[in-house]
C-alpha cells in the first residue's frame, strides 16, 4: 500500500470507495432483482455528499437518480425510470380526445 506522509494514498481511498459502492449496488440489486436498477445497471457517481445513478449519456439526456446513499440513488433511479414508462395525464387526455373524435366521426 502506497503511503503519503503516513496517509493512505488518494488513489487507494478512491478504489476502496468505488469497491464499497459496487458492493452496495450489488446488495440493492439482489434485494430488488426485477427493479430497473437491477436490470439496467446504471453507472454510479459521487458528487460531494450525493450519489448519482445514471443511465444514458448525461444527466440532461439520461435517466437519473440522486440520493445521499447508493441505495437512495438507486431507489430514486427506479422511480424516475418507472415514471418515464407511465403515460402522463396530458397524454391520457390527448388519447381520450382522439378516441372521442374518432367515435363521433363514425
């Protein structure tokens, strides 16, 4: 183990942190095997005190979950993923309007 003035190197600490995060993600996925996080396996990042689970090219374009722990970020990711699959109220309203117009035309 490389030491720097009696302290563990930053690289080693980062590796330990990453390994712990991967283990926490694995535990979450085992506990929730059918969840979007378990199936899609988003990438994990840490920014300051927050964990970010990301599926896609960027936070702006992907599906994102943010939380204070790995599990919280994965739960938020699951919620966002599932919310994207549900039709919004606006879409449902448009569908009803289209159907009623089609029925009236017959």
